[in-house]
């Protein structure tokens, strides 16, 4: 039986504001417990919420970036439930009239094709505090620093068809959020959290299968693993004649499995109603246009520009526009060295390789854009060959010296003096009469041997183009 | 619309209210009479009326994104029944 996977994602993004959604408490990460939990956050009687304008602006900004309908009039609601990390006994959220309505996100699949994923809505809501269950003599410790921090919950349509698409969607969302500067997107610190609704059905079926919701997925890698695990589990159950129970499951990264969160005594019944302490939020066209004017160039637009302006392949343009930092770094390198394709190769291959190896972000790159640009400039003006450049690049890592100082001090300048290259070629030809005979007998593959020998003698410094030409000329006699 | 005693017990549980068995029956009939009034209101033609989110005809004021609260943990935790290492302690809630 052929199965199709259906996935919808709910992504909570912690908005990067200084103060909370409805109070003037600080939102700094990692503060001492409860030092950022004021009277409103603690739900002291008589305290009232006042809506943070930066939150509204960030939500609208996100809405415009995904081409969404912007709610001209959004309404806050109370979602009622009791839990000690939720002092008010309700979470303020938006149910019927969210700030961001229907939009869409274009993702790039592994084969390079594009797919548009619908976004149902994105609503503003409060985060809860944290419960710590260890070490308190059988009691639970509550830290309310995070309580009341502003979240944007972004809900996708069930249009993702496998775990890789889900990861591509999440990465695109992550990139857009960072481009917009509305969140630091740090998944390890919980600034971006993902719940996945997963179901399977026979390929071609029109009805959805029963879904489960997987919570607690906090890295791109885990999203893929958790979904794949859950899909296998569901298919196994159905093929064994069982049926899927609609439930919430928790992903355990250590064991690479999902397990059922014991279903609540009483099924969720949040008894939503409009939040009487807040009036409807009304946004006019002028506000929306002002926010639109603040929008930066977004990943897709940047990728298209990189293709047309710099002549890059779709693939390279995609990699280079995947984050704003990467794109800025690349453009700075190009500005310095003037070679768009060499710059693309160096940034996506050599630099990215180095960053991956040392698990660094581009913002932490040990080689600055100006130094990399200077290095590529020296390849371009033929001071050094591309191969020698790799050695200089290595040398740059442990050194404060400029590119030119490294080339100078290690005597790495390319030999472009045709007299010197000719001498070298003559030497190599004289030393290998057997191979010369082979070449002249039509075995052209031997040419590579000569290039290798000549490079070895010149310690890699001979200009490859000149060497090629001279060698060919001399060998053909 | 008539509310059963069991409905009242469920609502009371969700709201964490204690209502004993003898009260529950009376509360059920009182809430039922409120629901009857709502049933009556439901019959009014409202298709041309926009849903009301708030009785005030006003819009939400916004606040600039500025930190205005100070750290008052010590003062606020004086009234808490139990604290440790800056945390509020509550009965264990993990399932």
C-alpha cells in the first residue's frame, strides 16, 4: 500500500521586543528567576494589560512578508486553563480575528523545484512561564520571567507532504524571521518552537487520516526525525489493522521516539471569549504602508537579484541568500574583489566548509569579508593561483597579517614571468623523455602528468594558464 | 435550554470551583434560566449586525516598547506561601 504523509506546522516565534506583550517588564533571556515578573505578569488583582506597539508592528511586518491579509481589526481573546506557570488562569491570544490572515510561503525542495505552502494565519499571544520539576522536595518551582512575553504563532495549511518539506518550510520561515529582524530565531533557547500535526492516508485519498500533534521539537534536525518516526509508527499501526488515536505526543530526542502525553482527565475545553480588558486593535492603511516601507529585501527577491545582477546559478544564489548575514557577507566580498563567481565559490565552498567544520555561524566567521575579498582579488589579478589561495586562506586563520603580507612573507607570488616558466617546462620535458614520446605518439592523457610535474617543480606557483599554453606548445614541438 | 447537574459539575471543575451536590442542582436551574434568555435573544435577526468584541466604542491604545517595570522580586515574594532560589513553589504538577 502506498502512503501519503500530511503535515501541518504550528510555529511559535518569540518576538524580539524589549518589554513584554502587555506589560513593561523586561524580556532579557537568562535573567535570575522572577526578576522580570511584575505585577501584571503575576496577575495581581486590578492590573490591566497595555498592548506593546512593537509587537503589532512585527506581526504586520511578518504578514506583509508572506503576502497575507492583514487584519484591519484584530481582537484578543482569553483561552482559559489552569496551570501554575500561567498566573492569570488564561492566556491572551487571538481566535476569530487574528492580526495576520491567509498568506503563503514559497519553499525550495531538494530537486530545486519550488512549492507554495499556504499559511492559514498568524496570531499574537502571550507565552507562559517555566515549571522546574526537580530538586524542590516534591514541589514544582515556577519562574515567571517568560510569562507574558510576546509570541507570534504561525499556522500552516496541511500542505507539507514529507519531513524534508517540513524542514524546508521551517528553514524558510526562520530565514524570513531573521531577515525581518522580528526574532533572534534561536531554537535552542526556545525563541522558535515547532509543533507538528502529522497524519497518513492512502495515496490518492481525499479525506485526511486521524492526526497526532507532536510537541517539543526544538531543532531542524529533530523536526525531520520526529516526523519520520511518527509516520512510521502510524503506518505500522494501520497496517497491523489498528487505528490512530488523536492525541498529543512528545518527541524524545535522546531515544528518537514520540510518546503519548497521558490524555488529560477532561478533554481540552478552553472556553474562549473576547478579552474584556483589551479593546479591538484597529490598523489603518497608513500604518500598513509605513510598515511596508520598512521591509527589507526578502530571500526570494534577493536570490532573483543575485541571479540577474551577479550571473550566479539559482543554486548558489539560493545558498547565498539563505540568510541576511550570508548575503551581506557575499556582497561585501564582491564589492572588494569585483569577481561575482569566484566570490560565490569561495563563500559557499571554502568559507562555508570551514564554518561547518568548526560549527560557526557566518557572523562568527574567523575570516572577515574584507580579508576574503582581498584574497580573491589576488587570485583575480593573478598574484596567486587558486590553489595557492587555499594555502593563504589556511594561513589567514591563525594570523593577523594581511593577505598581501602572507603572500609576501611566504613567497607565494605566482610566477608569471614567461622566461621562468619556459625554463621550468624545458626542465620537465628533458627529465621525462619516455612520457614525451608517449604524448607525441598520441597518448594525450600524459599531459596531466607534465602539468603535475611542472607545478611540483614550481611549488604550485606557476601561472596555470601560461604553463598550460607553453607546455602544450613545447610538447607538440 | 436545560442544563444537567453533570454539566454544572463539569463547568465547575474547569473553573476550579467547588460546588457540592445539593448546590449543583440549584445552580443548574439558575444557569438554565440564563440560557433560556439567551435562546430568546438568539431568535432576534442579527445577520446585519457586526459581532461586538467590546461594549466600548473605542479602539485599543498602544504603548511604546519600553521597559518600565523594575525588579521587585523580593517585595512580591513576601506574600508567596513558599519560595526557593527565587522560584515560586507550588504542588508538583507534572503528570
